[in-house]
């Protein structure tokens, strides 16, 4: 009887470690999304209004928005898995 309860306890600990690991990895991807947004989208938007070469900044805004969405989606999928 003691062996069964010990195995259940070990299973519970492993599940808890996996859950914490997934949450940490998901938070990492959310942080990447926030950093990508701040650096590329917000920074590009400010430069867009202060500079005359707007074509490059449109590309920067699009890449930043796309990478933000991708990183946020990956973080969501990792946490909800």
C-alpha cells in the first residue's frame, strides 16, 4: 500500500514540474512578444513620424507586428497545452 501512494506522489510532483516548466516557457514567449513590440513596432512608429524615409519603417512595422503575433501565439499554445 505504501508503494502505490509513493508512486502517486511522484507522478503528482512530475506533473507539477511540467506545469511550472510550461508556464515559464510560455511567459518567456510572451516576454519576447512584448520586447518585439516595444523595439520594432513602437520604435518604428516613432521613427516613422520623425523621418522622411518611410518605406523602411513600414517594413519594420510589419515585421514587428508579425513577430509579436507569432511569439504571443506560441506562448499561448505552450501554456494551454
